[in-house]
């Protein structure tokens, strides 16, 4: 087992190096440069050259790449010039906020998605199935940023039940209750589409399992319907549901970008959008590398977990 | 049926949980506390070090924490004393001596004096200064005319310029000229931007990244303590979210209200909409070097063909006024009030085009997707395209993201395009024409005259105005320049933006300034 984990970790190194090359190349190749972004209307060639020199951008590209890589290996991600603070501080803070939002949404969509899928499979063509199928179709069809704006209008502006935006109240904020009140709308808006997708796939996975012989056997033996559905069928269906959850986790993470903008959530997605627009090279590079590294580690963890369940994968 | 029982119980539980969470949430949706003004800003500030910042968004905070030697008189763009009580300018215009206010202290308790002034300018301009590395200082070139800064005595400081430079005083009133505490810079080094200390009406309390910058009343302010106890600046990038926060009572003052949201706040007593035209001009650069616009008649035709009133009223929903020439009316003393905007006259445009033989000319038009001061550039570009096609041009739009756009336009339009959108916001009537209309300002010389306009008379007037220290003489020169440029039509003069803001009914004594700065030292909130 230890050997397998080590092998996977070693294989991640070229992947991460590849990511650093790609993100560095993209930031170098896109038109527009940080000095122009900083100076705006005042970007005379003379001023641009001065700013580039002070930001260390006048050095050859290859040299810049290795300086950046070398610094990063020692834990120095550089300083963001659009925020004038260390890149790593900003990325960690923002990533934390994204994890709270995306994590909550992921729990919500997994729970309600599977629940809805199981219920509609158990009641195939019944009123519950029809209602859920309709709701799921609706949920999948509504863009999350639009849903977010509508929720703000209804629950924050008209009813004033929940705060419009941000992660904590500016005054008297902090604490779990405050966080939950700020998290409710963005987490729901972000989870709706994924809930629909998971519900659909859980329904079909369950229907397939429910047609199988061992279910008939269980029922014939007099096992209660509730036990048949939740213990026998769902456990078997989970084999095909879990990979869907993995994919949806990725969608939730990337969908968080829009939701973070609509709800002014201080997450890493919004940070990257702002950083790209201001050509904040080090912040974009550091942010992307950090997120990519986390994603690679997450995948390794998933593979290791799967190999624990199914030893055949290890070979 | 047991399945249904389970889900009913589950649903009940979930509903109870949700109700509990919501119930707890209600107190969090309180109105903002009295005496504390919450301002909805458009972005997270970069830094609170005035020498480092370049964005209007950051200036809105800075102007309340720091003072400069001079400032703009309320409601104008004319300079009046601030930290300097008075000043003298030598006969030849190169020596500027300032007499400083006595007894002023920085928020960190240290004295404001001539040494502090010298420290500020040396830090920005002198590469050997021990704190030059707290930069880069992108706008330091505003003061590149400064040769030396001398401390004459603790309350007198003398700036020697390498040549007479008329915009010097108004550059000192700009945020780049705000005075920071040398002791705080020595203590915090490059972290000064997050631990600012100035002499202004509010002093810094805390900066919670991506949430808020909080400043509180400076009870010892030399110009009288402000009525507000504190101000909270919240970054809310999305304009719809900012509008929603204003409607929900989460902020008291909102800047840069999008035109489509203005109606939410008009015709109600709960809000006040403020408007103020500023030193902004939105125009189309025309390529006067090659193609159809090399002919003055075709450039004038474009000015007649574009329906500026419709742009301002329909596309911008009244958030701008029609521009008459290159100098915005906000520079009241330098603006030529006799100048009338080109009227909308497609017939006249067609005649001029026919006379120049440019019927059906193909035009490449650079449009940007956004950008500082660009208002609604895509919608405006499309409307302008329609107007120009109506008089017989064949207009092809190319759209670029803002920084890419600048990278295409600033090096000049030659060989690429016939026209491009552009907007400028400046603090002195000298800046824009000097950098964009002189022959010496063609892109190959490092200027922004991307359309290659050239008129020796305009060159002469601008050179002379820059070194004239008498304001009346400068005004005369600028007014002459505007008449010539209006006639030569190197640009299509389109709009002067009116900055807007909304305040809730709890906020009193607020007014927008033509400088587009946000000054909160007189504001009251109940």
C-alpha cells in the first residue's frame, strides 16, 4: 500500500511541473501586461519600462520562469502587485472561503440529490416521482448566477431575511450563526444544478438495481420495503453514484466562480478573475498552481480510497 | 408506506433545522449602526499608500485618511491651502516655497513638518532613498519636474523644478501628492500600505481583506473633527449586488450606480441620487494619418453623423453630458463656454463625405469590452457603428478586452484601424491635450496621440500654457486651443461622464466633487 501511494505521489510531480509551465506560458503569451494595467491611461513606453524593471519583468522569459519556480519550491510565491501582499496569504485565505462554500454545496447536493433520486426510483411514475422529475428538470435548467440574483431580490431585498452578500457581517459579525446566514443563499444557488444531475443519475442507477434478482429475492424473503430500498438497493447503486459525485465536486468548484461574484463571496474563483483582468501574473500563477496541486492531491486520495475498497486497481 | 413516513419525518426535521437557522439569521440583517457610514466600493483597494495607488476606487479611501499640501476647493478644481498655509512661486516659475501649518500631527503621534514633506517626495523620486523599495510608485512622474526638495526651516519647504511647470500645484492636490507619516513608513516598510498613517479627518483602524476597510474619527483633526464616528469601506465588485445591498440597507452610500439601476432610487424619499460632472471626456480617436479620416472633412462628417444626444440619453440613461470639445467643462476656468457640440446632422455629414469623395469608405473601429472610465463601451460602439453606417460608411467593429485594447491603441492606429474608443480622466486641463494632441506626443515619441493629429498652432499653445504660471494667461491659451481642435476634429467628441452616488435618507451633508474624490469629513448620519 505504501509503495502504491509513493508511486502515485511521484507521478504527480511531472503533472505539477507541467501545470507550472502551462500557466506561466499562458500568462506570458496573453496580450496586455501588468504595467499597462497599473498605469492605465498613463502607460507611456517610458513608464511601462520603469514599472517592468521594478517588478522584475524585464528579465528573459526562461530566467523568469526558473526564478519563479525556484522561489515557489522554497515556499515563496511572490507578492501580488494588484493587492500588494504575499500571494500565498491571499490564496490561502481565499481558498478557505471557497472550500466552505463549495464544501457546503457539495454536501447539500449529494444529500438531496441522492434522496430525491432514491425516492423517485422507489415511487416510479407515482406523483412523488413526477414532482421530483419536474423539479429536477427545472433545477438543471436555471443558470446558477440567475438563481442567485433572484434569491437576493426575494430573500434579501424584499423579505430581508438574509444578508445580500459577503461572508460575515461587517458589524457584530463572526461566529457560526453569522456564517450560516451568509452561506445559505450562495450554497443553495450553487448546489441546485448539481442536485438535479445527481438526482437523475441516482434515479436511473436505483431503477437498474431494483430490477435485479437479489432485490426480488429480498422482497420474497419478506424484507421490509424500507430496508430493501435503503440497505440493499442503495448500497449496490452507490457503486455507480460515487463517480458521479466525484465529477460533480469538480463542477461545484468551478461553478463557485459565478456564485462568488454574485454574492461577493471572498473566494479563490473571484480572486482569479480579478487577477487575470489586472494581469496580476504572480497571483494568477500562484493561485492556479495551488488549486491544481490541491486537485491532484484530492484525486490521489480518491484513488487510494478506491484501491482500499477494490485491490484490483492497485496493479 | 413506511418510506413515506420516513421522508415525512426527515422533511419535518429538515424544515425545523432550516427555520432554526433562519431564525438565528434574522438579527444579523440589522441596519448599519448610527454614526457609522458604510460605503459600497467597486473593488478591494490595492494599498492605502497614496504613492503606490493609481485607482479612483482607492483614492476614495485615501482622501479621507490623508491630506496634501494643497487641495481642491469644494465644488471646483481650483487649488486652495491644506497642510500648506500659503506658498510663493519665484519669478521664473522654478522655485515653489510652501509655508506649512503649525501643530499638525500624524495619526501615529509624530509631527508633520518640512522634514516629513521632504521624506515623502524623496521616497518617490530618489532611487537611492532608503525607502524607495516600498514602491513601485507608478504615478511618481507627476512630480518628475522636481529637482530638489529643501527644508528651509521646520515649517518651510522649497521645491526647485527643472523647468516651470504650471500643473505642479494641481498635481500636489492629487492623491499621489498626499503626505504620509515618515515614522510609520520606517516602522512598517513595504507593509505601510496596510498600516497607513496620515493627518486626515479619519484614522485607520483595520483592513479585513476582501471584507472591509474601517477608519474612525480623528478627534484632533486640524480642520475640525468630522461628525461621523467611523466609516466602513466595503468592496462589492458586482454592480447588481451593490444595488441589492443598497436596497437591503447593508450600505449607506453607493458609488458608481449602473445607469439601469438608477430608477430604483429615483422618485422615492428613502434615497437621494447625487450627480456631478467631472474632468472626464469620452471620445473616438480618428486616424488622421491615413485612410478616409486623413481628410478633415471626413472627420467633421463623423462628428455630425454620431447622434451624441441619443448616446447620452438612451445608452447611458442620462449619466453623461454631450461633450463639445477636448476639455471637460468641469475645468470651469479653462473651458471655452462658447464652444457648441457638433449638432446631429446626417445630411451635412453626407455632403462632407461626398465632397471628400469618401462615400462607402470601409472603417475599422476598435471597441473595448470595459475599462476605467469607458462607461458602456460595447453598446456605445454599436450605436456609433449604426450612426456611421446610416451616412454611408461601412464600419467593421473589432472588440478587445481592456488591457489588450490599450496594448493595441496606445502604440498608434497606423496600419490597423481608422478609429478607436477612448476615455480620460485627469486632474489638470494640461494633461490630456498635452499627452494626446501634440505632434511631439505621437506614439513613437512616447505619447498617446494614437491618431497622429498634428497642428503646429496647437503645439505652440500647449507648450506655452504648460510653462505659464498665471492662471488667466493659461486659460486664454487653452480656450484658443479648444477652438482649433474643435474645428480640426481629430476626435469625435462624445460625452463627459457625470459621476453618481446614492445615499440613504439617514445620510446628510453629502456632496460629490468634480475631482471625483469622495470627501466624507462633513457627512452626518443619524
